[in-house]
């Protein structure tokens, strides 16, 4: 089963499908996109299918730099970041929630940075994602 609620490669998620799948967390999805669009223009939004294990995810980019990946799930979504070590240090200095810092510290390290995934189910999660995106883009 794919991580994403949308696992059919032949069917890219549509707005109505996304709204139905995300439910109330769709407001947080929209808020993250709106924040990125206003703070990191020009914002490019593109859907990508990453295989049967992952499914469809929406990538937000500023020019050539990926900000985050948004992966829709049933009634919530996952935000994926690649954080370099400078951003990891800055996150610790920024006073993020301990639970967010634990996710960062426990994330697997790759050449492009730590692969951090945060589940967004409520406003507090959304706010942590927005703060972490700012830290990433500044570092």
C-alpha cells in the first residue's frame, strides 16, 4: 500500500478528490501552500508519482529549490523536508516543539540532507511546518 492516499499512477489527484480525502486537514494544506506562495515566490506546484510505495505527492518549489513535499493521506497529510545540517542547527535554536525536534534528530541522513516527515493533523502541526520551511529557506 502506498504512503499517499492516491496510489494509482494513471490518475493524478484532482481538487475535489483531494478535498474529500483530506477533510478538515485540507484547510492546513491550503494554508501551507498560501504561505509558501506569499513568502517564496515564484512558487511552482507540481504533482509527482514516486512509485507504488509512495504514490502521488505535491512538490512546492521556488525556482530550482524544493521547499517541501505534501503527501495526502486519509484525513491528514505528510510534509516532507530535506534539511541540511545548518538548517538542523537553526531548528534547534528556533525553539520548535520537542516532538518536531525529535523527528528531525531521528531522520535518516542522505547527501541532500535529513529526510524529515511531519504528519499534519491540526493547526499546531501546520505552524511547525511553516516555521521549519522558513528555517530551511533561510539556511
